[in-house]
C-alpha cells in the first residue's frame, strides 16, 4: 500500500519527523491514543506525532509514503486502499485522505502528542 503526499504537506510533515514519528491513526476508540470511537458512518483518521520513545505498539503495520514508512493499526487497513492520496486543500485549510474510490476522510487533523521535556 502506498500513500502519495502533496508537495504542500511534505515540508510540514518532515519538520515533525525531525524529532518524532508520524502515524496514520484511525480514531476508533481502540488503543492508547484514541480518546473516543464513533459509532457512525464517518471515518476519522488523524496524523499523530509521537516522540521517539513513546509507545507505538498499537501500530503493527506500515504503509509506504513520500515521507517514508508510516505506521498504522492493522484493522484500519479495511478502510484504506492502494494508491492513497494525502492532500492539502488551501482554500479550506484541510488535509484530505482519498483513495481511488473517493474521499476517505475530508478533515485529517495533525495531533502532536510528543511528551514535553521539562528543563
């Protein structure tokens, strides 16, 4: 599985990768970083930024992308397909996740969960 990332997002995401790991998280109520699941028709994905030492044990699979491998939850594969596109819509200031069959999530949030280091 491969995810193409728009040029306008690559620089922003690479900044997060300097001292973190980006995971494509299905916010479904399963796992340490999922606060709630929804029992609805809509699907909610987030880009979580985790520190290098933070627990990533829920993310057992990876997808390839323009910024390298991105961990995902195994069961989130049922909502994904090959040739994904992660695109930025400057008019609406939204990140959109699309596949060949259409829109998967029209509002993907970037959530920085890196633990703060106190001096």
